[in-house]
């Protein structure tokens, strides 16, 4: 039995659905909103690479290393982006959350906060994880701010850790949250989601 079993997570009009080849066109359309593949510090697939992106994610799921979701609008089924549990370590009950991206129109709305609340809730409350981790490019300052807003602890920087899509070598910033910190973080995320916000949102 896999540590992360297939599941659909729902809240506030968002549904995280196990990623499949049926989401290919939806993912391609979501990435086209903002031409997100042009950002050198993200993992968003170029249009012609969308199917291979999904196949790679499914291979990771088969190997028990990654479980990818399509982020969808619950009412319409429209694909808004993607996110994953990855670097899944059942023996120590640790997962990381990453491979996360959203169509430009969804950025700085409630979507990311809702997805993180759903995924952390599943990791800590259902899977019984001790730790949830994140990693990001040292130049992806927006991602670092978003992770820090969640209440995650910055563990450090792994230098010369991975290749970017343009062939340069990146340093990776590592973050984590322990299970004992989750109740306070959950309360904070619910507060952010429930507070009044401008039309474009704040988190």
C-alpha cells in the first residue's frame, strides 16, 4: 500500500484531483495564462511538454516518490494549476509539498492558501506525518515569501543543488514544519482565508 493513496481534497471552491492524462489540455491552458514556462525558477511545462510532464508525475506516483494533483475549480472542473507531495519518506513520515504553480489569474488569490491548508491537513491529520517540507530556488523570492507566510521554518540552503531549465546550477532553500507546529499554522491560515480581502485577494 502506498503511503499517499489516491484522494480528492476539497475546500472553498477548490478541488485537488489526482493528476491524470485527462488533465493535459487543462494544464496547457493554465500554463498559457501568463506563459509561466518562461520563468526560469519554476517547473511549469512548456506547451509541447505538458504530456511528458504528466507522464513523469505518474511515474513518480508509481514509484511512491511523488503524488501530483491537478488544482481545479470545483464547480466547473477548470484546471487552475498543479501541486504535488514529493520526496515521500514513509519510514520517517515526511513529505514535501512542491511542483506548485497556478495560472496567472489565480496568483495572489485564496487558491494557494487553500491548497496548502488542504495538503498540510492531509499530511498531518490523515497521513500522520511528523514533518512537511518545502524547497525552492534561491532566486525565487516570491516562493520563499509564500512559504514563510505559511509559518514554515527555514532550515538552510543547499548550495549547488540542482539544474534550472536554462542549464544554470541553483542553490536550494529548504523549509519545514513539524506536526507540533501545525495547529497554530492551521489557525493562522484559516484566519487569512476568512478575513475580508480586496478583489484580487491578499494571500
